[in-house]
C-alpha cells in the first residue's frame, strides 16, 4: 500500500496530466466539430480523452486504457461513416465526407508526386495545396511515428479491439510467422509501382476491406468478382484474424501503411527499448505483442523489431520491467517534485500520442456522438 502523501501526489499528477491532454483536444475538437454541430459533443469527446489520460497516469497501465480509447475511436468512426451501409440506418448527419485515408496515401505516393509534376508543368501548381497532406503526414511522423498505428488509425482500432476479445488464441502463430513479417513492405513496393503504372489507387480498388460500395468496383463482371473476393479476404483478416489469433493480423501483414511508417517512423524519437541486463528471456513480451514485433529466442534477450508501433503491451507483460519507452534509446529519468514523474519518455510519448489521436478523431467522434444521441432521442 502506498502512503497517503504518495497517493495524493499520484492523484495530483494524474489530474495535471489529464488537463494537459484535455485542453489541446478541446481546442482543436471545438474548431473542427464546432463548424457543424454543437461544441457540447467536442467537450464530451475531450473529457473522454482526458479520462483516459487520468487512468493511464494514475494506474500506469498504458496499453489497457490506450486500447479503450483506440477501440472507442474506431467504433465511432464506423458509427458515423459506415452505418449508412445497413438498410434503414441513418447516414452521417454532418462531416459526410470520409477523412482522407492515410493507408491509401502511402501506396499511391508516386502517383501523387507525378500529378504534382504535371500540375507544375502546366502552370496550375499551387504551393500550399500539395504540401497540405505532406506537412500533416510529416508532423504525425515526427510527433508519434509508428505509434500512429496503435493510437490514431481507425483500421488499427478495429484490429486491436477485436484481438482483445478472445481469452486465448484458437490458432497459435508459430515462429514461422516472422518469415512473413516483411510482407507489408513487399506489398507497399508492389502497390507503389502498380499505382504509378495505372495512375489509380490500387489499394482502394483491390484490397481495402471497407470499400463495400460500388464506387471502386470495375464494370467488368469477372473483375468485379475478383475485387469482391479480395475485399472479403481483407475483411476476414481485419475481423476474423484477431478473433482467432489474438493478434492484429491485418495490420501485421496486409497494411502497406504499416511498412511506410516502420521506415519513416525512424525519424520519430520515441522507442520501446529492451534492457538486456534485466531480461530473463521468458518470452512473455513476444507472446503479448499483437504485431509480431518482438522476438525472444531461447536464452537470448528480447529484440524489438522496426514494426513495433509503441502500443505498450510488452511493457505490461514483462515481469522484470526490462522494456520501457525511451527517446532514441535513452531514458529520461523522472525529475523531482510532485509532477516529476510526468517528465519521463513514457509520459512524453503518451501525451503526444493521446493528444494527436484525440484531435484526429475529432473528425468523426463528436459527430458520431451526436448521431447516437439523435438515434436515442429522435
């Protein structure tokens, strides 16, 4: 049991941390959602993010509460943008256009550059237009890097939430799975070249599990059937895969953006680092990792692979405390004083990831809350 003063210090620091997350999320959420709906819904979403921040700071359980936030964001995305696919369900009442898909951005990057080249040569190129998405992506990469896949991506939230449902895996993935770990990189390279050759978003046309409409379907019946088959395959990887394996199968093997961020995310300073002197080679971290991003050979220390997306599962699974968040591999020791525990690499990262995830989700979460209220109280 902690002493009463220590308990008070922990509560105070948790409240301060929650406020630090609450204020920027409320500011940007109000700016985004307040254009079309009441700012009350932005406030509700900001309070939810702040509650997650308080729970993480008070309990120290990063991944458990991260998953609550991450899954809630993904569910609200489906509520707002995908509920209209079901007969009789109301469509989105505001923000009807789905946010630009970051997963499609990576494999179409060469095509996008070529389009900008044509615009430049034709005299129709404008400075800010082509830089808008690029500047946004660069900011995200520098802010949380590979953490995007465990804190902000709506696809990842579905995969991650479903992987937590089964108590034990029905299908256990053996060591051979790591031989497929570079499949997203190969998929990314193929789609970059194919998208450039056809000047079409190949990922959206063939592999996106959420296209579920006629927009991206080919007019030729045989081609359309193949598109549907691949869509069902991707949807099964997204939904059934995690339920059977307790792992994030779509994100691990079929997402080109995972490979994109694994490469460019190296520019981000945050890491999950293993301390070899503390590691007992028990393998708990490798079993807990939902992304097949930690290896632990018999008698060897744990190794964190570049595909780690900083979810924190391995941190809670390690009985020796050998894994921790670092800045370029270095610890930031806690400073003195009541709030000193917040000035560590872990809390710096959680603040960055949770704040950015809360702001990005403001594109749909407050609107989805409004949709739910209208559904209950028409």
